[in-house]
C-alpha cells in the first residue's frame, strides 16, 4: 500500500516566526529554547508562566487595588552551559492599567563576581490610560558557564484596576535559522480601514485602527504567506490587544486557500472590554501556490475610537509531503499506470 512520508523543512516559505528551532551553540545557548531549562521566582499576588515557546509572562491581581498595584517584579533565568557573549533579540509588552504606570525590564547575568543588571526598559508613563506599550531591541549578554542569566520584568500602576501583566519573547540573533524564520518580508499584510498594519522583525504582526468619531465598526486584516509546496503546519499563537470598552469584540481566524476556494476557521474571539490575551495551538493543511495565514481584528461601540492588537506566531513545525519514487505520474496513487510508466522507462534503456 502506498503512503506518503513527511519531512521537516525550513520555514522560509511560510516565515512563521519560531522559537522552537535549534539555537546556536555559541555562548551557552544549548537548550536555550527548552522551557524546562528556565526557572522563575514568582510574583507577589500573581502568577508567572513560561510557555512552550519560552514566552515569559506575569499576571498580577491585587485584591485591594484602592491605591493601585504597588511595584513588583519577577525574574526568569536559565544556566549557561558555556562562557561567551550571546546576542538576543527581545520584544516586550506591558499591560498596566491607567495612570502613573511604571515599566521595568532588565537583563540579568550572574557570574563569579555576582549578578550584573543590564537595563532594557525603565519607563514611567504618567497619563496615558488606553495603550499597552511594547518595546523591542537587541542585547549582548556576557554569560558565564555554570551561572544563570535571564530577565527581570515588572512594574506598577496607580488605579482602581487590580490587574497588571506583561510578556517577553526573545530569540538568538546568531541562530543560523533566525533570519528566515523571523523575516517579516515573507508576509503579505492587507490594509485595514482607518488604520495601519505592520510586521515587526520579532514575532509580532500588529494592527492599529483609529476612527474619526467614537466607536469602531468591525475591522480586520489578513496576514498571509505563500508556500511553495503542499504540507501541514502546527504553530502556537498569542493574540493580544485592546478593543476598548463597550460592546467590544476581537477575533482570530485561520485562512487557508486551495483549489476549492477560501476556508475561514474561527480560532478565538473576545467579547469583554479592555485589554485581553488569548493563546492556543493550531494545525493547518496548505497547498502549494495558495495563501495560508490568519485574520485578526475587531470593533467596539464606545466613545473611545480605537482598536489595537498584535499576533505572535511561534513554535512552528512544517511537514512537506514527500513524493514516492514509485509514483511515476505523481498522482498520489500506486496503480497499473505507474507500472506501465516504469516498463516504458526500463525498456528504453534509461537508468
């Protein structure tokens, strides 16, 4: 019986950014992307999480927020297996509500002389209650074999809202696969009415809509890639944004195109007000020369006239269908026609 086999292929065609790839062995990065290699200190009145994509996440819920959420941080670390300097791209987002917000992100490198702190984000935001800011950059870490390194993250805000959270994603700049897997030029992004879209050279695909008056009608943008082969893909996603208060909505859908046309499969929706974070894992089958991707967006009915969001794609596995050498007419079926084709080739004396 004829069956297809699969093989793992590079992700240049889909360009779905992955943190699950093999990292460079330089400077203590062995095992860098394995979540089991990371530890966290926890955070007061909240939780910390290290996801399968090595996204570092904290979420604080203060039961008595009358004076805001006081300053607190958490720390995520792993141990270097060799000494050297590693270069990491990083991308952080903070969701601290309302006024007098403080954001802190530092790289931490331990060694024989004690820990060294490298400031990445030290920001105070006195009066912007509606935007969840994000920051990105590159940092060089002089790691030491057998000592820990990682990140410290957190902050505070002054408001009656008891919630405060943030997340950080990062990957090795010297990984041989990173330029392909994190290349935003591989994506096609449709425009969004009354707003803008953009692909960051990290893991984020963003949209930002602002209408002239209160309330935002439903708006979406498609983020697609064009594969050059048939296959399947499995990826993790994080969808986060802010649709602003009353009758807010946000949606995420998988888009696959093929000979039969476009198929849209809902993955997640959010109907509550204010900032949100949704996560999941999705598999999709795609066809060569037909677009595959995601649709994100939303709307609201409110005096506030914006919606914003971003999508992080990661931990992508791609299986490309590999043709059987006995399938001479390449129709996916072994039958008498393949036998005839083989006999014709054999009788002609071709090797």
